[in-house]
């Protein structure tokens, strides 16, 4: 984007992706520019998904297909802004020509924010993509919820005291929250008939359990899972997935009713061919201003980027909290670049982390203070609801 170019000769500021990063970037650009910069938001779905709450598969099953709790229509979230929302799949991005291909349409942009999120990483494990469930997207979380409800509905007919086993692969916060949710849900209440609790097994892999989170939080989470009856297998990765069976690298074979893959994420295929530096998992490397190197006016925001904070030397985590913090700086810098003004570097300050442990509470660390049990669960719920209410009112969310 040429500095000083007349606005009428530019294309709009295009934001690809309407997740936490994309929505926050769009709102920040609108607010900072006072609506003078035309903004187009493109997403394959017409809704903003509250992705941090998709682990709630028990509640999803109880919803019987009503997903209002987990989505906000983009038309509602952006109603007061005049931002143009396009629903469709981006087929390609030409950074040299400053163009985005949306189906048969080619749109020239004056600035670009890539807020594409990520997709499950299967690490070339045979059968993992074909034979596992996930909760990274609304449709996949709903599918898992339906399958668990169906399994629970026939569990009481099993011989003896047999229980159906659900295996969760991945020892991060997503795997932990899914395991706890499944183990503590009252499936009899969900199905409306007697149902046995599932046998839930969490395979954490070779990495430390809840790696990167504070020690007291990790200890509380471990105890919370044990209290919920979740068995943990640590120190070994998955090596093969077959229908109804998970094999680990140490030779252990785990028969299972369902296998849920929460083992990590990677950048979406759309960013792989972009002629710009990539990092781990194909993520986009960015400058301290969150611009792509050598691409003024093109920003990467959220899970799709790899960013090491120069002030701390630490990698910024792929969380909604970090994505929203990045979005505010990216939005300000996009407006500054548009107007030929100086840009500011992004600095990340972690406010805290809370890991849900099903219906029995949560474990968290907020500004260095450990919280657990129902108080921690209440904090998490209040923060998520405050965010959802702000978005549904069409106002800028302050935090997540």
C-alpha cells in the first residue's frame, strides 16, 4: 500500500476470517478510522463462533441442535459499523498484485489482515484425520456431541458393568477441558434415559501436561481430572488410529468408542503458498508491528501467526486472549499505515489463564494468583459471557 495514495484509488481493507482475531481487528479499524476506511470482512460462515466454548460437548448435546449460545451472527456483531460482510471461501491471495480471490470475484485490497485461525495438526499419524473427532470448529463439535449422546443412550444396555471408553488425544487446555466435560456430564439427563458414565482416558503425549501454564494451575487441573475419574496416560504419543482403536508409540492399544483429537493445530492450507516467511506449523512470521516482512499494510493476527515477543523472548500463545490483544494493535497499525503515520510494536501481557474442569469447577492463575474450583469456573464463565454479550450488542469486547 503506497503511503499517501488517495483513498479513492485504493481497495478496501480486507479482513479474512471472523474469529476472535478478525472480528476484533475489524472493530478496531472502524473505531480508529471513525468509519472512514472501508472494511470488508470475509468468512466462510455468517456467524462469529465462540470457539473457546466448543469443548462444552455435553451442553451441545443437550441443546438439540440449537447453537445460539455458541454463535453470534456477524450481521448483529457488525450492525452498527457499516462494515461489509461477505460469506464465502477465499480461493487465493496474491500479495504481489494485492488481490483476494473470492469465488469468481477478484477483490483488490488497500490493506489486508490475515486472521484465518488454524486447523487440526495430525502430524502424519496414520488414520488420525479419518477416524477421530475434534472440537476445533462448531460443526465438528456438534457432530461429536451427537455421537456421544447416541453412545450414551445405548450404554445402559451393555452387559455387566461395562462402560464405553472415550479417548482424548492431547494434553493441552483443549484436551483437558473436553475430557473433564465428558466425564462430568450427566448423560442420563442429556439422553432422557438411564446412561452409564463414560470411561474417559486422556493421552497427553510426550510433552508435559498443560505445557507452558503455571505449576499450581497444572497441579490443580491434574487433581481435578483425577477427581472426575479421568485416567491419564503420559509420556507417549499416538502412532496409529483405526476405527475404534488407538495405538501408542510404546505399543499400547486402546479400544475406544470415540477418539477425540486435541493434539495440536497448524496453519490452514490457504497460507502455505504465500511468498512470505513461515514458522512452525506453517504459521506466518510477522514483524513486531504484526506486518508480514516486506509487505507494508499486510498484517497477520491470531493463531495463524508465529510471534516471539522481543521484550520477553517468549512465544505468544495461540489463545483467544492473545488474538484479541494482537488485533487491537494490528487494527491501530493498519489505520496508521493507511494514513502514512508511524506504527507501534506489539507487546503481550498475559492476564491469566483458566482451564475448565467440567461441571466441578476449573483451575486458573489470574495475575499471579491461583484460583480453583467453582470460583475459577465462575471467573471463566463471567469473562466468556461478558465477551459474548458485548459482541451480540454490536459493541467492542474489552477482553476475553
